[in-house]
C-alpha cells in the first residue's frame, strides 16, 4: 500500500503580497510558477482574498478569449431560414 504524506504549507505575508501584485496582470500558471504553488492553490487564495484579473489582462491574448475574428472560419455557420 502506498502512503502519501502531505503537509499544509501556509501562505507567508510575502507570498500574499506577491500574489496580490502579480495575479491581476499575469496568467495564473505564471503566478503559480513564480510562487512555487499549485495552480489550484493560487486560484483558491486569490478567490479568498478577492483578487481578480484586471480589464487589461482580459483584453490581452494571454486571457485566451476570442477576439470575435479568431476561429471564425471554423465555427458553425448559422442556418438560413426560408
């Protein structure tokens, strides 16, 4: 039988300050790598602190959002009624 031991690592004030500074502007995966924390831990702590991505991030290509044109050629076409 395999036994896994996990220890809860508490957030330091330095890590929290870094999270609050970096999270709004960077991809979460980059923030997690910088902090040496799992992605889920970064998401959870940001939510608990009320830290959100800013509008500049959501408008950037890093957010992964469609710009209304990207991928248009491969989308389902609307049916013509008639």
